[in-house]
C-alpha cells in the first residue's frame, strides 16, 4: 500500500507535499506544551470572559497541576476535556465535580481532592460568577469565513483532495480574524491557493 501511495503521489507531483507534512510531524517540539502554557490549550477557553482574571487564573492553576507519573496518557487527555467545565462551573464538592459533563468517577476518586483544592486556591469567591454567555457570531465575520471556504474549496476539487486537508474551518476563522499564522498561507497550501486569493 505504501508503494502504491508513493507512486500515486509521485505521478501527481506531490512528493514534496508529503515531505512537508512529515517534516512538521517529525518536530517533537511542535507537539510539546510547556507546563506554564498548558492552560492555553483548554478547549473553549477563548469563550471565557477576558475580563474575568479569576477564571483564567483558575485555568492556569488547573492545567499546571502536578500529574502523577503513573497517570495513563488517556486520562491526561480526558482531563483536558473537563478542565474548561471546572473553570467555568467552579465545583466546590466531590458531588459537584462528579456532576460535570464527561467527568469520570475514577478521576474524582483519584484526583478529585487535588482539583477541588486548586479551585479553592484560585481565590474565586462563593458563589461563583454566572456562566459566561455565548456570544453570537459576527455576521460579517461569518460571511468572510464562508467566502474563504468557497475559495479554499475550489482548488481541492481539481486536485482531488478534501478541502479540510487544505484548510480546516478553525484555520479559516483565524484567517478571517486577521491572523496570518495559518497553514493555508505556508508551503504547498499557499502554492495551491495563492495568497492573493
């Protein structure tokens, strides 16, 4: 299968695409997150009110919490899923912690006290602040993302690739927000779409 795939890529002149993708995956530093920056990886954190420093402090503390060497990797990944819920809902008891979406009883049993201590140490008053309201997307921003998706979708049709390979929706949203550090503007993707598009 490998030989067949390489032959197909070579016939289409895309070996350089493969090399570029593999080079990015081969860089172990790209996959590492410094403990002091781990809180920035919590899913949904950008939706938290930026004027709520207590919530962000809680996120930083929870993400940097010491992890036991014996913790399986799967549990570390699942922990990231519920950190946002802890930061937003600020549970004060094991029962409240267990009631969080996707929270596993084994996690509460093994490190629930540690998580609750981190919530207490964040210095957030009781009762916790109300849950943040989800902002309605800006219609102009949505329209721009749609136009970018249309432009990005034209090239994949002729290249016989999925448009998500070229640019994910998240990357298009970042580009629409004015951020330039997106894969669509680098390497083979930039060559295919063209920055002027």
